[in-house]
């Protein structure tokens, strides 16, 4: 389907956002016009009569209070009140006491038509029978031009005789007004609908264009074109959606790059030992099959490479399980000092063969922490192995354990209080060091820095530090690395120390 300006050329997609918005805006305008016609034409007469009735009742209450409440009646003031109400509301007032001692009317008697005067007699007769003391009705005009709304009430007072109040309110004919309104409304309706048509098209286009643009770019994302920028738009919600999609696109691009790196690194790590296994197997077959010493040496190479493959596969499986949540930590209290001493003791043979001393320095004899002992031991072992691979010839590796009283900020916002003490473990080597721009990447999978610009020694799977990172994250530990080129690197992590430091009971 051809497109122009990110808007579909086909405008009759009944399920499309553009068409739906256009129809909704136009329907809203039509409903407003129908409501206006209903209020101004069909309901004008009832609304006018209801308003007039309300005016008459309010005027009746005002006159009744002016007559009944004051002890001394000021006739002139009462007439002024009637005159004001008559002028403002087009009403006529006529009040007479039942004992015929007083007649009050601000309107000239000649303005009271014969129908009004006869209505007063009818009002008096009805007031005598009315339980509420009020009556109201409409006098129809004999020529059908102007009806009169009549209101009557008995006005009682403790200071003077009861009086009968009659209010006449001529009803203006609305038919002529309706004709005028119809002509005006017809013009207003045509202009309004014409304006609403173009406004609905404009608004529908303005709102739908960003969504259509996002959809087009999302289609590219679905086709594997990652790293797309979704841009910025006028609406906050659409702009937030665009930013979210941009972050998603960047994350997918990063994931794709990591996947490519993973395949490349795994392929390289698998290809090297497989090549070695195949080569030495062929050497055994062709050259050293009858020479026991050579055969054993070649077989040992095959065994070592098989062990390397086994370690690589195990590390990949372990890291995948931890990142997917399939591996859980078994937390218990244990002595971290004792565990590290036992771990470093296992490197005695290596120290004798390689001449690389590994020392353990601690400022406490024992410290009990809460964690998974085998996994935390694996963390230190991986850090030591990493230091061994990069240690300079004749250099040493130091493992430090320090207990400090510096409070650690709780990682859980719901935590009541931070621990009062913490233990920090540091593994330091004196190797070539790592440039500062490389430090943020060393925790990534298959990242192996080499000071010579080539891959690190083949004994590394490139997953050791990634496994360290996952285990420490599962312990809510703080961790990091400091390094200086030519001076070596120091890897460290910090764990909180629980208040209970009594040795756990032996099982």
C-alpha cells in the first residue's frame, strides 16, 4: 500500500486509527449540533415556561414577605418593590385585603385586561379552597397570540388583615423566536459541521501520524533492524512510548551483539581444544602408538583439553542457570576466615610448582557471615585463578580479609536498618593491570583482556568473572575492581556481618 508522509494513502481502513479518530471527532460535532437543536427548538417552549414560573414564585415570596413581616406597613415601599419586580420581569401585581380595606397595585388599572380582572375573582374563589394557600394557572389568549400566566396566594400577617395577592405574567409568543433561531441555527450548523469536518481530519492526522510512524519503525525492529531511534513527538504518552521502544531497540541491538560475540567466542574456545584432541589422536595413531612415553604424553594432552572443554561447558551451564533463576543460594552462617584458609591451602602444590606465592592476610581470626559457603568460596577461587593467569613471573598474589565498622547502605528500601559491620575480601595481583576504559567490560561474558592486545591465555573460559558477578548479585554484595597498568589489579567484594557471631551448632 502506497504511503505519503507516514500516512496510509488508503483512507478507508475502517479499523485504522486515522479513520476511527476522524469518525469520532465528526460524530462528536454532530451530536453537539443535535443537542443544540434540541435545546433551542424542541425544548425552548417548556424551558421558557419553567423559567417564567420560577420568576413568578420568587416574586410572590418577595411581596408576601414585604407585606407580612413589618409591623408598620410602608405602602409606598411595597409599591416600589412591586414596581421593580414588574419592570424587571414583565409582571403585573394586584393585592387586595379580604376585608376590602386596602387595594395595592403599581400598575395602572387600565393595563389590567378584562381577562385579568375576571381571573382575580377566580383566584379569590380558588384560594378559599386551596389547602396550600396558593394557586396558579394559565389564561389562554382569545386570539391565540399571548397567553397569561397567573399566580395567586393568600398573604397572612399578624399585624394586618389577610390579603389576596395576584401576579399576572404575560407569556411572549416563542414561535416567532423559534423561526429566527431556526434560521440562525441552520447557518451555525452548516458552518460548524464544515469546520468540524476539517478539524476532525486535521486532529485525526496529527494524532495518528506519530502512531503510524512508530508502527513503521516497529515493523523494522520486528524484521531484525535493531538500534533504531524512534524519535520525539509532541504528546507525552507517545513520546514515552517512543523512548521505551528506543531503549528496547538498543537493548536488542546489544543482545544481538552479545549473541554474536558469544557464538564467536564459544566457537573459538571449542575449536581450539577439539583441534588439539583431533591432532594428538592422529599423532597417537600415526606416530606414537608403539612408544609408550610419547603415547602417554599425547593422551595427557587429550585429557587436559577434554577437561578444558568440560570446564567451559560447566561454566556456560552454571552461568545460564544463575541468570535464569534456576540456581538458588543456600544461605547459612559460616566462618569466612576458615573457608578462605582452606581454599588457599589447596593452592600449595601450585605455589611449589610455579613459584607464585599466595598469601592470606586478615585482621580477625574468625568472622561469621550469612551466605552460600560453596558459592562464595567459588567466587574467591575464580578471583585467585584470574590473578594466577595474569600474575607476572615471580610475582605474588595477596588475599586480604578486613572487617570494618563502616555502615553499608541497605540495598532493600524496606530494610529497617543497615548492618553495623561489614567484611571486605580483596584479591590483589602484580600483573600487567587493566586500562581504565576496559574495567567496565571485564564482568561481561567471554570478555578476556590481554595486555598484548591478543586473547588472554587459553586456560580461561571467559566466564569466571561473569559467574563471580552473578553470585555476588545474588548475595546483594557490593563489588568492584581497581587497576593500574603495569602495577596489577585488585578485585574486591563486601558483605554485611550479622549481629550474631556465635559459632553455629554442629549438626
